[in-house]
C-alpha cells in the first residue's frame, strides 16, 4: 500500500469516529511531506482520543514510510494547505465562519430584538438609593 493510500484510509477511519471534524490533505512531492489540517483547532489540540489516534498514525507511518514525513496542523499554523488533494468532513462538523457569514446584520438585530426587550427599564434594586440633584 502506498503512503497516500494508507493516509487516506486512516483519515477516513478517523472521520467516521470523530464526526465533528474536518480534515484536509496535501502532499508536497519535493519535500516528501504529507500535511493533514484538522479543524476545529480546539479539537485538534485538546481532544485526548484524537491526539492518541494521531500519534498512533504518525508512529506507524514513520516505521513504514521512513523516507517520507507526515505533519498534522490546524488553522492557526504557519503551514498552510493551499491545494488540498482531498477533504473529509464529518457529518456533524460545523464551519462557524460559513454559518456566521450567512447571517445578515438585519437578521441578527431582529433575533436580538425578539429575545431582548430594549424598551423595558431596569428594575430598581432593593436597598438602592436614588438621589436626584437639584441645582
């Protein structure tokens, strides 16, 4: 099995387990580096199960493809994937940038207005003194 086939097989397995992530893959022929971008960043950095699966994949890859490298990055990495060969998206992945851009300001204001009563005056807090100054 080629290194690309192995990586694609493993990334498909990962996306079936972790359904709320997105993975992008790119291979640099010159440097022989396989780059996998995992989103969202918090999941990539803090999910212990994912970190374990990732380290297992890396260890196996290094043992079986010693002339190549594999690198996992996220969206705050200085290493970018500019031409992904493939992208895998979990069925529960939510791209917040896309979702936020879909909401117009007017829709947001209507939603806020419906949920907040801006005309209602704040109630007086018990024991609060309200002194008016006279000139």
